[in-house]
C-alpha cells in the first residue's frame, strides 16, 4: 500500500508577501541598473564618480551632457563650494588645478569679474596667489598686464608701481619686474639651490656659500691657460668639442677663467676693491654668490694668438658658432640694462643647444629667455 506524500503549500499570506518582496527587489534592481547606466554615461565623458553622483542628485545631467567634458564643472560638482546659480559660469571658465578653485571662482564672480577675466586671473597665479588676489577690490583693465602669458598675479602692484615710475609699456614692465629689475641690485635676492644647465644667476639671483656644480671636473691644460681650471662636466665637454672644431678651421681658443667658488669670488672682489675702490666693484664685479662662474657653466674664453679677444678672429668665429655647441655670449653690450653687467665679449655660458640656438636666432638675452620660458607662477 502506497503512502501518499502530503504536498507542501505556502500559505496565501506568505505567497503574497514573497510576491511583494520580489517586486521590490525587481524595482530596486531596475533602479540600480538605471542609476549605474547614468553614472557610466557621465564617467565616460570624463567626470569623476563623485561628481557624477552629485550631477544626478542635482538633476543636472542633461545640462552636463549638453556641455560635454569640462574639468571646471567636474571640480564644481566635487566641491562643497558648489553654487547652482553659477553653474553656467563654471562651464565657461578655464580649469586650473587649484585646491580652492571653486571657492575662488565664486568670490571673483561676486566681485563682478567676467568669465574671461576669471580665467585670466586663474591662469596667472598659484592657488594661494588667486586666494590673495580675490580678497582685493575689483581691478579694471586686467588685460594691461595679464594678456601676457608670463605675467604673474602676485606681481600686480609692482607692475603698476614700475609702470607709473618709468612710463614703460606693459611688455617691458612685466619682463623687468619678473626679473626683479624694480629692486636694487643684490637686494632681497632669490636663492638658487639646484644645479641645472638653465639656471639663472645674476644680481637678483644668488647662490649659497657652499654651492658647487654637481659634475665639477678639472679642465685639461690643453684647453686652458693653466692647470687650475675646472668646470661643469657637460660644459667642459661642449667646450672641448667647440675647441676642436675651431682648430680645424685655424682658430685657437683657450679658457682663461672658469669655475670659482664663493670664496674665490670674495678674493676677486677684494683684489679689485684694493685696486680701484668700492664703486668699481659695485658696477663691474659680481659679488660673491652672484657670479655665474660659481655655477661651473661659465668660461672666460680667449685667443691663444692675442690678448684682446674682442679684436681676434677667434671672437668672430665664436660669435657665429658658439650656439651650435650650447654656448651664448652672456653679457652683450646691447643688453647691459637687462643683465645688470657691463659687456664682456669673453664671457660665455653653457645653456644647452636648444636654448643657445633660440637666443642666437631671436637676438635676446638669457634673462629674457628665462622670464619667457623658464620662470613659473608657482
């Protein structure tokens, strides 16, 4: 006799509850899929997940999609300083990687600056520069100085003062102030600590007492006036190449002076002071720490055939060829006002072939090149 198994049946109330749970889970899953697809569509455009979530919760997805990828908008939605009424302006302001970007943008908008002006302000300073600038009253005619890409926000007041005092045009003013030419020589110098072939040392930029080039080597007496000369290896090797090529064409170059330590330059200053007095040293001799010779990248070059280098055939040759080996005449007569030093036809500085060629082809000073391409807003 077969025993019939009793069929298990859920109670109607339980079935009903399970159906409700299933519907809820289905809805939740559908919402999750929809939400994920919305986030994905924004992240594919370049927005972060955090920004994408806020975009959805602010119901601004359609606007953002119409704008497309926009780093400033992304930063705005990531920021606690986001202000919805400035949404359209955020999208029209050029992005800068600043910690307080959106907060500063908000402040500048309240001050009445246009989107273009705000982009200009942001592009010419660091985050701290912009934060300080945003505290001041609105400035009209920003384009006077900041249409120049190398103008610095932090120098604005100095630009105004220098322009008013000298009457110079905007380009000259910005260049001069960036090079600290509005300051007295040797006053409040920038301290240069890192060795590089494009380092700038002059009467406004000083080396420390213990500075020494990273690759200091002795110079063989074949190429120098005596066996005491030394220099940066990269500069010495470039000179040797130049020396040999000049010799092939019948020209005899020689290094008369090269690397000088801080203490060496002190001795030079003292010697000239004893001979000619303080005024001569102030005008014609670099103070200790302010001499390019301490970099190991500068050589006083002469001719083996004459003591007057500027009147030699070697001088004519090196004028035309030095840039091919990475050297520039550091202190040309026409740039005495910019370099701060009297003309020295014998003083050559290694900066590398790229920079030397640009300076040669465009007939500018190294100071100008530095201000245009090497100086930063940071």
